[in-house]
C-alpha cells in the first residue's frame, strides 16, 4: 500500500515537474491539475475504474491556507421515477415524475467537506453537493420522487458526496481518487478542480475524460442502435442458423 | 476468482454468468424435447426471474424460439407434414397479430407498465395451461388405457356460415379463411407480448376450432411459429430495441443440445406422472410471478430511463 | 401322412409384405398374392406407423396416434381388397408402431406362421431401399425366415410368368 502510494507520488511529481519545466505560463497559475487518464474503456470484463485527480497549488494547502474542491459529472440523460400503487390487489406502477436531465455520474470532494468551505449560495450556483444538483422534473409533484432518485443514485455509488477527503502531500500537492463503479454510462465526463480561498473560488481548472465501450459488445450495441433493421435481420438469420446448425451437431445417431 | 464466465449482454446492458444462461437454455430445451413443447413459455419468465429486463426477456425469448423451431419445421417439411396453404393463412393473421402485439408492448413500455403487463399475461396463460395440464394428467392416471381418449368436437358448424371459403387440400377442409386468420392473429399478439411461439394454444386451436387432421398440425404450427417469431424479433428489434443476440445465442447453445437429449429420453419416459410434473412446474412459475405482483414491493419507487 | 403335413404347411404358409410408401410396394404385394394364389398360402400385410412425436398436450398426442393408426388401417383395408381379388381370401392385417426394421424383426420372432418375407427393390440408382439394405446388411444376422426380393421394375405379365 505505502509502496504504491510512494510510486504514485513519484509519478505525480514527475508529471508536474514536466509541466513546470514548460515555459512561463504554468508557473504563474495558482492551480495546476491533471488526470491520470483521459480514456476509460468498458470492456466485457469491466468492473469499474479509478482515476487519479492530482495537482499542485502556488499557496500552501491545509487549515488556514487554500483548499481544493473536485467535482466530476457524467453525461446527463432523462429518467422517469415511478411509484408503485395497489390496484385491485396488484402492485402496479402509478404516478410518475420525469426528470429531463439527470447526471448519470456525480462526485464531489474537497480537502475538507465542501459545505464547510463555501457558502450555500456559492455551492448552489456551482452545483456543489448532491442537494445542489439541478433536477427539473415534470409530473407528480410529491417530494418523494426526487428523494427516491437521489437515494437510488447514491446506493448504486453513481452519485458520491465526500467519499474520502482530497489528500494533501507536502503542503502544495494534492491528489484524489475518483472511483467509477461498473455501471457508469459511456460519454464525456467533466472534472472541475476549484481552488478555494477565504470561502471564495479563486481559480478553476476544467479537465475531462471519455468513457467508451470497446470490444464486440460495443460493436453489437452500435449496430443495434445505429442500424436496427440490419441488426434485426441479422438476429433472425443468426438464431435460425444457430438452431439449425445446433440440431445437426447435437443430433444423436 | 470464482469459476464463472461473466459475459456482458450488450442490449440488456448487464453482466451475467454465461454458463448459467447456457444451463437455463439446456434445462428448458430438455423439457421441450421431452414433452414436445416450445419452451418459450418457460424461458421468458425464467429470464425475468433471473433479473433480465422484461423488454429484453420477451424480445430475446421470441428470437430464441425462432431458432429452436427451425430444425423441427425442416424435419416436418421433409416428411410432407406441413399444410403450406393453411400455414400461409395462419401466418398472415399472425403477422398482423405480431404488429398489433408489438404496438401494445411499446405503448405499455411508455406507460411504465410493461413489467406488470407481461407478468399478468404470464400468470393468466401459465396458470390456465398449467392447471389444464395437471388436470389432463390426473384424469389420465386414474383412467389409464381407456379407448378413444380424445375426441374431436365436430360442432364447429358456426364456422360453416362464414364467407370467404377456401379449399385446403392438404388438410382436407373447405372452410372460411376467417377462423384461421383470427387464430393466427391472437397467437401473434401473445407471441409479441410474451415472447413465445404459442404452440400450446395454436395446436389445440388448429384441431378443435379449425378441424385440421393431426398429421399436419405439428408441422403447420411450426411454420406459423417460425414466421411469427421472426416477425416479432424484427419488430421488437426496430421498435423497442430489446433483442439481445448474445443472450439469444447463449440460450440456443444450451437449448438445441437439451432438446436432443430430451427427445431421446422422451421415447422412454412417457408417464402421465412426468406430464403432471411439467404442469406443476408451469404452475409454480405462474405462482412466483403472481407473488411478485401481490406482495408489498421492497422498493415503492423505481427509476428507469425515460423514452 | 407326410404328404398331408406338407400339404397343410403349404396352405398355412404366410407371405409377409411390408407396406411402406414406396411405389414398388405394389409389385411386392402382387407377387405375394400371385404366389399365394398359385401355390398355396396366405398373405399378411404389415404397416409400421411412426411413433407419435411428443405433442403439447397428452390428449392431442393420443389423438394423433389414433388418427395415424386409423389411417394405416384404412390403407391396409384398401390393399386387402386387391389381395382378395387375386387370392380369394382376406390377408392378415397387422399394424405396428415404431421403427420399420425393428418392428418387422419383432413380428417375425413372435409369429412362427410367417414363412417368407416379400420385398420389392427400388428401381432408382440409390439402391434397393432402406429396409432391404438393413436386412441384407446390418440386420442380416437377425432374419429368421427367407426373404424374396422382387425387382420393382417387373410388370404384371412378368410377375404372372415367374409365379
């Protein structure tokens, strides 16, 4: 464990040193941040992935000094939340609420919990914290629907709030492990690194990575969505052929 | 790691144990070979009970049934046991039925009721089929070896009054095309909503309602099943997007092997007791689906992608 | 004394014809009938029906078996009339369910009255037919009676001449 951490630190330092060796521009910035990878491949054996967010600041980090907040967001998609109701003894889906844009992934972390670092207004404005995620919805108005959505996202680890604090190394270096569960959706992910000084965000760095499916499963999915007619015909032919061939292979005698 | 072969289903968007699916296919195929049943009526609910989404279970179940029926149809056609003319009329009705069934399915999905609707369809159909099977077997056990066990109901005189009469040479029938069209349509709807072939209801309907000779019934019903499940596969794939070819092929791999073993055993094992067991199994699947509808759900809220 | 036993044996001998769906079955049937009529004996007709494949419902399976058996009996009754026209007597009609070769051998083992099996060979280039192939090859050792193979191409006049 400690050996791995030491290796990581060395890698960070090497990368940052590389960054600092470049002429002028980087040296004057208050905040420099990078991701350990910019591409996550969902293969058939995908069990999740963790990405390292790391960087350095000009001023020392920690109590009394600057603080860092990391916010990651996955692609948004519409979702429907339904409540089951009892109809003549059977539990059927009843009223529903439609959420137009729900981030499929969300994570927030800070060198200290973000709610201690920033005033509520600023957090709402920047969407910092699960409570601040803008969730417009139509349909049933009861508050239970939003709560159910949040609960489900939190339970499946797709929405994370302060999973662990951002670690500080040597007062100016910071690093944070962003854990992507196996159920992450493909798409473009944004990572925003914010430098907080005196309860204000003074500098930000926008980073990003792409999650994409690879391998034969991804190819099949692509054909099924892109050319459904061809896919449908292929399914018919494949099933018919497999059934015929199988009966020839397995015929006894 | 545990010795499981996890495989990612591209359309169901979930990782499953490939060997488990091949095993399920084998088991259902074995039963279908043993009892001469299609097997789709067991496969789709088993997939749902395993956690495969209803939309994928139904569409892939239909696709699997297509594959599982092809070789049977070829064998029957080679022996000249298919009434292509009657089959054509049934298929025409079946194609309309599958279109209507897939529309119904897509509408239910928009309303968020597809899981419950599929379960209700299964509870009703499997409940009645299972009950009839158990009753038939019990009656046969008590009155073993009596003669003339089955009788045709030659009271379809109402059908003689209908227009558009056609002569079906192979079936030695001169009847209106309306009853076969209606039978094909209804089976097509059930096939689309439940992901089955429908031979269970089609074969008795062909004998008792249409009055076809039994020699051509199996072959002709397989013709209808192959055509209608192909149509359901096509429509489900382009309209609902639930056909998972990886799932289908895994199930077929086990299914065709199981069917051959089952058929080989079927010759030796013809007891009414085993048929009663199949009926009991069908009833158990229906009861488990019914229980899921009746009990207070663990989570009152469900979240799903919007369409 | 020995004369009468031989005479009775001639009268009681049975020519067995397997009724399949081949065109040459008429030749075998005619040959057996002519032999019985001219030199004494009776004709037996065996029709083996395929066992019913498993059907969705046991009742329908039973109905299929029954209809198949009735169809076989109808077919044999029609052929029996042809035999009667030649021999003057009604043939023995036997229907069995299962594999043709197996059922035939089982019948020969059960019924000692059957003395000759009459089969007609197919005339096409694919061989004499599956039954003759099986009985002269793989199952040849299990035969318990002599077998007459009639060329399927023989005409009625030729059959008359050789019987």
